[in-house]
């Protein structure tokens, strides 16, 4: 039987990681490239999407350069930091910088906008304790101040998927970082989206993490060495993907995932909302839920 080779890409908070993995989950080669976070004022944490793409180009070239030239990449799969949002124009160009999950400038504003009852209702719908990182309208306000009118707002991973395929698609675990995702429906919640003053036309389509689209010609040029037409899988959030691996190999595990932040994640046996405001997230299998606690400054 011919071997299968997957190019895995992780758009992290501090660097891009690329790895070539075979069907036994053996890592044949890997490489990484760092990118800066811009912080010109208290609470600011922004990144440039052009730095992401330069890192993709460099890390993929490094990983592919360390495997035999006879290897064919059969699929590309993505994961990334959340909730990090970037706006794009009608032709897919980024509008301003991406605002990362580390940015806390909107926290006070969100606290002033939401009553305890509203906050509780949002939590029951989205599973997310709402703060400035999880509220898409704050991103829209910043864009309006800077004179931008976006055609879509995407997470970091969704932006990369768009660059590689031309499609505007997200997955449930990533969508949960927008602040208006409905856990029960598995899609954007109309009433919350309207409450935030956001048009659903700005939001990517929510698909299963295993949804895939053919790599475009321009995407193939970015990945150098991966053929156009190769399936690109939309994937899931970084913490959820890490937990998926552990969950597949151990019974009832608790994952502790260290990076720029620390994520502690366990699978839930019930889909009901919890009594405490801790993050509930769809897993790689969107019919399942995980409960997540985050320490926002570890490696960073």
C-alpha cells in the first residue's frame, strides 16, 4: 500500500509550525518560523497577516526540504490560535492587522455593555465567558475607526484556509471564539449576531473540521512543493486538536497544553451548560464538547 503523507500547519501565537506526518502519525520532518506581536499601548496585541504568510512559506520550505524528493503531499491540515480575528476585503486582502487573543483593550467596554443577566444568557448560548477577546463587534468598531469596510471577518486559521483555497469557511471550535456561536445549533446564533450589530454576511460558513477543499494555484505557490488540487482540511482550534490526539489514546484524559498560554482541557460527558463560567468548546468531533480553562500568560 502506498504511504500517505500529510502537511500539518499550526499558525501559533509566536510562530508557524509545519510538519510532514505519515499515516502512522510519525513526524518525518518539521520546521518553524517566528512572527512578532505588535504592542504599542497597554493591552494591545496585534499581528500582521503578511508575517504569517512569510512564516508559512519559510516553515513549509524547511519541512519539505528535509524529506525525500519522492514524497508526495496527499493532504494539508490546519490549526491555529483562537480567538484571533482578521478582516479581509472583497478580493481577500487583509484590512489592517489581526487582533489576537492576547489583546485586552476591549475588556472594560464589554464589561460596561453587558448586565450579569445578559452575560449569563450569552454563556448559555455560546459556552464562552464573554470578554473583549470573544466579541466580534469590538473588532468591527476598530475597523470603522480606521476607515475599513470589511467583506468578511475570519479567524487566523480561516484566513489561512481562505488564502490556500479561496473559500470562507470555519469550524465549530474556531467559531466558538467569535462570541455569537450557538453550541446547540452548531451555527451562528441569529439573535446574538443581531444584538452585536453584525451582519451574518461577514461571517464564514461553519463546516465540520474534516471539510476539505482543493488547494488553489496561488495556494500551491505559497506552499511550494504541494500540488494544486491537493485537499486542504479546515481543521480545528489548536487546543482542541492537541486534546484530540490525547483523547484518542487515553481513557478520560485531561490535557495540559503549554505554549504562549496554557490550556487545560477535558471532554464532557454531557452537552448541557455548566454552572460556572468556564469555556465550553466543540471538539474535533463537533457532536462532543470539551471544558477548557486557560492561563493567558505562560510562555509569553
